[in-house]
C-alpha cells in the first residue's frame, strides 16, 4: 500500500502492519538521513474520506522509547510527499503514539490511516516540510539576463 524512499537507498515497500490502520518502515542509520519520501504504491487507495498521517520516530536517549512526531500527510489526491527529518531531534517534541515501541538503533516512519477531517486539524512539526520551488529563489538573488553578442561590423 505504501512505499518509503531515502536518497541513496533502495525503495522500501515492506511496511510492517502493526495495527489494522497503522504501518511502519524502519530507517537504519537515520542520523545520516536528511529527507524521506513517503508515497502510495497505487495498488490500494485510501478508503473514501481517509488519508494517511505520516509520523517519524526517533529513539529517546533518556528513556530508550520512541518519540513520535507528525510530519504531514498523504491522500488519494496527494499520493506522495517529501519530508525533511534532519532537524528533528529526540526529546524536543513529540510523544507516545499507538505505533508502539521502536528499536533503539533505528528510527521509524509510520503511516496512520485517519479521517481527512482529523488530518486537516493536525499540525506537523515545524521544519519537516521539504523546500518548495519558491524557497529555492534565495540561491539566485540576482535576475539572470540573456545578452546577444553580435559580431563586430554586424548591423
């Protein structure tokens, strides 16, 4: 039903189903991951009026348990999303979540099937959204102009 992609790694399509409406992917070596893409495989749509809340879990160094943080969501109309996870730290935000415990050496990405009304009311962690096209404007602050060069003596 879902896929997960980290740059430089193989696509993961083997989400563990931990409840009838909850799926998790393991992210080993998560300390070196900047962004994660979560997408629908196109084989099974969400039920009408539902979507998937996407969560990220890192092991909490204080208690060893998972810290779940909302990244955003996917729906039948928006079947994929890219999330920045490099700035999310354990212990700063998030809390217990019904996905359960995660291993202490890997992070997890979870997808929870929820009503679209609930998804609209939830607020993702700040800094988890991937840059949009407009945010790349700061890389070229000066407009680029095209000049035509005429050979000397040409009209």
